[in-house]
């Protein structure tokens, strides 16, 4: 390991308060296996995986702190295309933070930051961070293992021509714009292949799950425990499907829908969540003096705002009254999605009041998804829409299901980002043989990114699973602060999965 090398932080680096923790944990590992071990695929093909060689970790780029002195780093070589195990290889950057009490060590806990598109090694590099790291008790019991997924961060970061993004219609208004969106999305995909090479065609969740098992083999563990957040829950589901017997525990926080929903169901689930979150805010506003619109029905307020937007009379507010800048219905839906999902009740109500009265300030959020997210999600899910007519019909039905907000902008960004994508969705892999442990699924009741219906489907997809919910607005429960209760529940499960089967829904 070249200790003079420096970490190039991704946009998500060190944001572990909102990042994902996947976990590998081992039960009685056979460490130090000599020679080459073999990572087994359910189909029977194998890829040779040598034991990982741990060394010093690269320094961080300022202003980020250097990794913990206890952290070690290495690389695992895996097949670029798992259907060709003896073909070209690609490297997966892996970090480890050893258990602080070896006498009480349970195994390893591997993490992944979700996104998709975020690097994951930081969860091990900074495992003992007092604010965003693990609890001291968890650090005693597990080796923390983090990795940057293929094509991300220090595992061969994908490169695409992002200048194309500026020309892609954010919300196509007619057939010509819809076809232009498809054409430019295809051009963006082609640029990724040209600049990065064939790796970008193999960044799907199944391939990453197979990489995870190669890491398990390389570190000499018989089984792993897994804690996934957000997109990391999809990786957990894929690993459980492919390698059920290799799991000791599986905890999934803020859960993706495992059933490969089509564009309409994916958009509807997210949109109904936003609509319900507005109703929750309206209920708060009726009784709390901190609400800038106290005494008014917020659902009626947003209905009025949409009526103005449709009529072309809604304006961006200013310090002294409405400006000349029009606000259309799409911009209003975009604002509502992110303000309701990520803003405080007081701030969201204040911005709604500004739109309603014309006086004040509104924070507008950019739309669209980054290319790395498309390289992953457009392969894992089938969001393809036949034509503009079908697209408009889907939006109409979604708006009927979520009448006060119309649609979830984040979900629509994902769906539109996959139209015309030239790397088609990958089939769902067959289930491997083996018995799964009891599974824990956790989700907020009002999560704009991973709506509760997806978590319910995830829990029902396993033979034995418990669903833990918290009646909060937000994404990722495993963190200190307002959702620390969920962190304790998940830590308890990971420490003793068989003793926490009867977790009650909250």
C-alpha cells in the first residue's frame, strides 16, 4: 500500500450521519486460509480470491481528518463480469477497523453507504468517530468492514460526460421533449462506456453482492452480518437471495422495494408518502403557534397554490411582494417533495406562507439524478415507459393518488433518468440454497426516498422477519439524535439476532 496516496473524497464522503451501514459479521472465522480461496456462485461457477493483504490506509484530503489509526486497508480483485469468473478483474477498495475487545468478538460488520453512488469504506475508516461512528459496545464486538462498491470512489470511479445533463429536459412537456430526454439519456450512457470502459455495464446490485461474498472469502469469514441503509438494503436483499447460508444477521434500514416495481408503482408509493407528510404537517400547523400559517388548512393552501400555478399566476415571492418569476406546477411539486421530506416543520410552513402571500423567500431544489445513480438503478429496476402518452397517463393517475402534492420529485427524477438508458435492466437472480437468519427491517413512516410500503414488502419477502417503524419524517434511522432508539434496536439485533424475533412495530 502506497502510504503517500491520498483519499479523493466523493460528494458523500464523511457524511455518515446520512450514510448507510451494511454489515458483514462472522461467526467463528477460519482466518489465514493459505493459497487461493474460491467465491462460489449459486450457478456453481467460481472465482479465485486470494486472502486480502492489509496495510496502511491512504490519508484524507483536507479538510477531512485522516482515518483512525486502527484502520487498515486493502484491495480485493474480483471478476469485472461475474458471468465470466476467469475473465478481466477489477479492484474493490476495502477498509477494516478491528474489534477493540478480541475476547468478545462476534465477527465482522461490513458497511455500504447506499446512494447509490457513495463510497462505503469510510464507515470503517472512521468507525470510532464520536459523532457519526459506531457505539463503543459495537466496536468491541465487531470488526467493522467498509468497501467502495465497484465503479465508485476508490474502486475505479466511473466517469461520464456530465455536460450532457444540462441539456436533458427535467420535466418533458410534450412528445418531442420526452423523445429528446430518451435520446440524451442514451448519449449519457454511451459517454460512461466510452470514458470508463465495460465496468460501467456491471455496477448492478447483483454484481456488488457477489463482490461482497468475495470480500467475505478474502477476509476468511464463514458468515457475515449485514446492516444496509437505503440502497444498501437492496444489496442486502441481493446477498440474501444469492448467499442465504452465508448470513449470520441481516438488518435493513430505510428499505428499498425488493419486488422490482414498475415506474408507476414506484412513483405512486413515493407520491402518496409526500401527500401524507403534508397532511401530517397540516395537523401540526393547526395546533402549534410556530406555524406561519396557523389557522389555515395547509392542504387547502397547497391546492390553491397548484391552481395558481396551473393558471400561470403563481410567482416566486420576494422581500416586498411577488416577483415577476413564474412558478409552474412542476416546480411546486419539486419544492414540496424536498421541503416536506427534508425541511423542519417550521421552515416548510414559513416557505409555504411565502408562496401563499407572495412575500418572503423560498428555497428551490435542483432536479435530476447523477450518472452513477443511473448506472446502478437503471440496471436493478425496470422503470422503462413506452412513450409520452403512457408517461402522461402515469402522472395523471399518480396525481389522483396524491392530490395535494401530485408527485414525488425524487422518485420522478429516478424514473425519468432511466428512460432511453442503453444498458437494460438485469433480471432478478434465482434464490440460492441455504437457510436465512431472522431478518430485521426498519423504516420511518414518512420517508420520501424509501417509502414504508417498500419496507413492508421487504419484510414479507423473508421467511422470518420483524418490521420496526418510527413515526417520524426522514431517511435513515440508524443515527444518533432523534432516531437513536432505532440505532439501539438494530445494535441489539446485530449482537443477538435470534433473541430479538418479536420486535414490535412502533
